[in-house]
């Protein structure tokens, strides 16, 4: 145990690697804080000595849940490998924290270190995974054979199985709220849902989900469907069901999605219902698309004298939505000038960003939970993951047109142009979010790793109308899909809807309430939805007739 690492050499190797692979050209040179590096070294020597002494007395243990099964503690080689891995992981994490560089470079090094540690855990290898070995013995090799079958199956389908996908079928046991497609073009189908009440609010309600996923995250099961909940609250409800792009859409742009999808959907709902105004909701990228479309409509509604025509949308709800892309969390590690230019070279003139690439990127933001956990279960243990509707949806990937993606990448994540008045032009109009003086309900999830809570809150600073911000517990999906009937989690609301400059200031004055935020939102939306009128007896209206039953064929197309 006297052959400890040469810490100076190891630090130099990390500096060389990350200096050439991790940091943008303009970043400061990579170095290490001497005191922190010394602390890491001292702790490593101490832990290594303790580990050796534990090994002489018995099998060492670690608190990591990946090694919690008793099989690890009963296998000397596996127990030592797990404990040594945990020790080395702490040392590498400490070195990453000791890096002296600009914050973006530090974040990229922490991310790369996390990926390295997740991939090299002894649990990922049959030769070291005591639990998988024990199962192979107990099943007389059947688990190994089943694991190979699972591996071949996943290779054919192009992604790691997170759930038993054979159990689910869109339209049969997910996306089952009754309705009909009443309009379609090459970008989307518009679904209208059958009323569940005798009367509905005069202002119809349109939901714009993210186009990087399929809409039925909002309609997984009747008991957790936000769409069904809205219908049950007396709203005449419509949803945009995005087409899964193929090569025929390879040249479509951000402008196309704003003009021919979001704006077209708003005007079509107006035409069907004969309503001068509607209410609208955007989720994640759908919220960014909705806000951009409203900014275009606001610019078009301005007269020569500076007055403005009323927007066709009376109120907007934005769920876990970026407008200000200053704080994008872990996704920022990918965004450099070199990366953006490379993607533009690949896709700006045409092509498709494949859905599986998007899905893999988001999965590796949480590698242990969303990648290696299933590698171990599916292939080393030969298990079939249990059926879970949310993970089925998560695996149902969607493509994106290249020009759409590259415009979005540069103008939002990289240059943050949407919050700079007049900086960017969409559909022939200069974008100014300050023109949006309508009431807005903003929601952010406290543990969201895709739209961090600070990023979700920042949108409030750019809207001119009365804005209500609400924070929910949990993450990007679980925080949003939180029906009141389950009485789970909490939400936070500030008195008088005060909106200070930062989320931390807002939180200091906010009050926690048990249960779902849906009821608060429902009360808010009802206040902007108009009087109650008789519910329609048929789908559509005028030239807009039912084309096919919900959920329609667009959502069933695979990437």
C-alpha cells in the first residue's frame, strides 16, 4: 500500500486532457489549487490505509446503493473493488473541484468526471458485479442468456430499454382521453377533446407541448393527465400533436414552426370556436415556441401610432420554460462556439437531428439513473424492466429538422437573443418579449436539471403583464405531472405575486403549501377563461371537421 499516485503527474495529465478537450480556446489556462490538491492527497492516503486495514479484517463495505445487495459484502474481490472505486471516485471528484479555471471549464470538467466515474463503476462489469454473478449461479446461466437476448434486442431497436415497451400502445393504454383530430398540416395535428362537463368556459384552451417529445406526457393515464384535468375543469381543450419529422421536413426552420404551427394553431382554435381570444399553455420548448409566437403576433398588432391590437391569446401558462437562457444548468457544458459552428456545418442547410441522439443526451445528464442502471439490469442480470408509462414515453423519440435545431441552438442557448429586444427576427418581425402584456402563469420545478429553477424564474423579468410564479417540488417531469388526487409533494407561492430580481429572493418570501400546484393554476386559469356556455355537441366547427379519433396518427410515427 505504499505505491500511492504521483499526484503532480496526475494533475498534469488532467490539465493536459481537459486543457485540450474540455476548455474553449478563450478560457484561462487550467491549473489546480495547491491547498485543495494537498487535502485530496492527504485524504486519499488516509482512506487507502483504512481500506487496506479493513480488507485484512474482513470485506470492506460502501454506502453506495449500487453495491447495497448483500452479495457484494460476501464477495471479497467485489467488496474491495467497490470500496476502492468509492475511494478513487472521491479523489477524482476532489481534483475536479480543485481546478482553477473559468466557471464554464470547471463545469465541463465536473461533468466529464461524473461521466467517467459512472461508466467505470465495478457494478457495470460482470467480472466484478457480485450480484450479477450470484444470479447467474442461481439461475444456472439463464440470466446470462437472457441478458444477451436483451442486448441484441436493444441493439436492434437502437436504445437501451428503460421499461417493458411491449406493454404500451399509444391510443390504447396511454394517450386515451377521448377526442378527435380537427385540423392537420405538415407540422402538426390539432386535437380537440370531448367535454366532460355540460358547460365550458367561453375562452377555449390550447396546449403547446415540446416538439422534442410527444404530447402524451400530458395524457399518460386518466388519473395523471393534465389534458383530462383541464377538460374536467370545464375548458374546451385543444392540443398540438407535433409531426415526427422525416426527410420531407429536413429543411424546415424555426420560423416555419412559429408561423405554420404555433400561430396557425392559435388562429385555427379561434376559427373553430369563433372566440376572439383563447388561453394557451406551453411546456418546456413548447413554452419557448408559444412565447416567440406571441411576440410575433404582438409586433404584427402594433399600429403606426404605436397602439396595439389585443393579442389573440388572453393569458399564457409557461411550464418549466426558458425565455432567458443565462442559466441553463448542466446543458451549458455542451454549448461552445466550436460546438455550435460544428452543428451548423452539419445541419443548418438541411438534415435531421435524430431523436435517439436527443434522447441519449438527456439520459446522460443523469447517467447512473438513466443509463448504467438499465445496462446492469438488462444485460448483466438478464432482467426485463417493469412497465412504466413515463419511461415508455421517454423512449418514444422524435427527430428535429436541422435548420430548426441550429437556429434554436445559436439564438437561445448560445447567444440568448430572445430576451434582447430587437436582436433577432422571427417571421419577419423583431422579437421583443416586453410587448407581451398579457397575464402569465409561470411554473418551475425545484429539482429540474433541464430547466433549472433559476432559469424558469428568470422569464418573469421580461414580461410586461401581471405574472404569477409558482414553484413545485421534484423535477422536470414529475414536478409538472403531479395531479391533486395523489396529494403528493408541495408547491410554493409568494404573497401578492411579488417578483424580485432573483429566485432566491422570491423563495425567501414564498410560502410552502402541501400537494399539487394544479389547483392553484386551475383557479387562476378560470379567472381568465370567461363565462360558462353550453358545451359543444360535435368536434370542430365550420370547415373544420373530425378527421380521425384522438390521439391521431402523427403521434404514432416512430423516429
